[in-house]
C-alpha cells in the first residue's frame, strides 16, 4: 500500500505491505486450527493413544509461532520517506521508526532497477553518493509502480540501471 501526504512543502510517502489477513484474523485462524487439532487429540487420548496429545501441542505451538513471525511483524512493517526541500529522510521499522537515514537532497535520487525478464519486478533504491537503500521490497509489482510514481511526483530525480531503455 502506498500513501502520499503533502504539508508545508514536505511530501511524505508511506509504504506498507499488502496483506491478505491482518493479525486479528490470523489469531482466529490459529484458534480454529487449535480447536480441530485438540478435538482429534482428545479423541485419540480417550481411545488410549495418549501420545497424540503432546504432538498436538507441538503442532499448534509451531503453527502459532510461524504465523506470528510472518503475519504480526509484517502487518506493522513500514517505510516512510519524507521528501523535504534540502534532504530526504527514510524511516523504517516494524511498529515505529526503528532506523533512520538522512540523504542530502541535491545528491539524493530514486534509482530504478528495471526487470530483466517479464516476470521480474522493478527494484527501487533511494541513493546518494554514499548510500543505497532498498525501498518497498515487500510490495507487489503494482505497489512498486505506485511508489515509483509517488516518489517522482514528490520531486525525486529518477535514474535507471539501463538508462538507454525506455520504461
């Protein structure tokens, strides 16, 4: 998801991942899986095969942990690019700005890595003379194109790895 906001000569472009399920929906899915798995494990335990119960706990715990690592952290991941008159500031983090980079405006530019194959996506990098930062690695192809257009509209100069090719 790409959101753009302009105030007092500062344009802020916010990049967030597209999610098919947010964290509350994932928690409901984990609860549904837990009910089914523990019902089956309880039935096997009543039949005398008690060894199914520890594996049920292991299965639900592993599914919960993996979904937490993927969905919970990813749902709060964002990059915020503030394009000001004299500088470009990139904030990146999970719940808030964990990291910050400041690039001087005359040298700061958007570098686009064009796809080699038709199935590849474009790569976006915020660069200056010393720094090269990847933007929107978590975005899909349409989101990357929206981010590219939003950053161009914010006033960043765009360069390409294949400057002789159109697109």
